[in-house]
C-alpha cells in the first residue's frame, strides 16, 4: 500500500472550506488532512470539526512543529505566502501554496530562491486551472495532431464581484500590499491556460480599468499576448460589469476549433464532426493534491514555483507599462 501523505492546512477561510476541503475528501487514499490552523480560533475549530474532529491550532508554528505532518497546504492571502512558505520549508515540510505565487514580483522571486534552496522538498503552486479537466482535454485534442497547431486563443470572462461576495470580503486584494488587485489574483488562471496551450509568452500588452476600488487597484483589463510559437491570445477579464455576464473560451487551430463555456466543451474538426462534451465534476483541485502526493511518494523533490512566477510575471510586466507592448523575460 502506498504511503498516505499527512497534510496540515494553514488558513481556514472560504477557499479552504469550499474548494480545498471538498477536494481532499475525494483523495483520501492519497492525502489525509490531520490538522488545520488559522489565527482566528473559531475558523480553525470549525474546519477541524467539518473534517471529522481533527487537531486545530491558532498559530502555524505549532502545526509546523509536528513531526508527523509531511506537507502543508497554504491557503492564505498572497501577501502572506512568502512568510508562511519560508517557515514551512524551514520546518522540513513539502509545500502546496495557493495562487497567485506572491503579492509582487520581488516576493515571487524570493519564493523561487526558497524552492531552489530546498531541492529535496516538493514546492507546488495550487493553480487549479492547470489541472482542470477542460485544459487536459484541450491538450489531448491538440496532441492528436488532426487539427494542427493552435494559433489563437480568445477568452471573455466578465462578471460582477459584489462587495459581499464571500471570496472578496477579506479585502486583501484591495490593499496596497497587493498592487495587482483582482485582475492579478484571477488573471493568473487565464494566463496559465494560454501558456499551456500556446507556449511561453514573449510579449504582452494590457489596457486596464479601475471601476471598483474595493476590488483593488485594477479590477479589469484586456490582455494581449504573443507566444514563442507565433500564436496570440486575447484575454478580456472584467470583474465589475453591470448587466453583462460572460465566460467563454475559444481556441482556434489550423484545422479545427474549440469552445468552452464552463459547462460544455465543443470540439470541431475539418471533417465537420462536432463533439459536445459536458464538464464532469472536476475543477482541478483534487488533481492538485494527487500530483502533490505522487511527487512526495516518488521522493523526487522539485518545484513548479517557476510556473506560478511565469503566470504572474506576464501580468505584472504588462501592468508596469499599461498600453505598451512589453517583452517578457526572466
């Protein structure tokens, strides 16, 4: 029987309760949640009870001191990722940290340095889009070769994030410590998919909007990307729209096209064949934990923090010069 990874969770907010814990329930044969931590004791206690009465703490030092915990799942505001990751690695734990990798480019680079200094530890970014069903399916569709290479991607993600939205009320996305606002926090999802399908981004430009200060400095923008394959992408990401809701991904290949609306993936080939594939119950969260467990079991160490940095770097580089086309480099 393969070893079950014993996991501690740091940060018991809405993402931990509604996204990470349900995924952990699906992967009990690979990962076991044994303790949780939150500076607000009531939140820690509530999640511990939800998870079956496991141990809880109101400081992460106590959780990290436990020798029976193999890895930690850090589900904190991005402004705390560096501090928590540093402490976890110093305690000898493997790390899964919620995206975005860090609050700003300097802290993201520091995260890379930390990972490089602990090559025997697994360090992963919890970017669920990278593990989600629709991306796996699109990559397999392109890999078959029948439709040729993907040369363009267009994504419209437009919605209203109300002030009382449970994912927004904590307010850290609007703080000066997180200058990218909701555009950076959510935008890394879309960049991750564009990179996975089209290749590394070499140039980017962005036009931004700042409609609702509660959502941070930037709550919307149109991001244009060019990749090393010669493909291009347009990401229209707006989170303060009034009266318009849309979430639609279109991928254009040389001999086919794909469209995904969050519920159904439609694939079209040159032969006129059309496939409609409904979304299964798979947003990528369970796959993240399985990937973490597999890496730990294999004893391979290593990091995908660089992937999280590349997602983030595209947006932060463009935001540094709005309206200008910028080169994306290391």
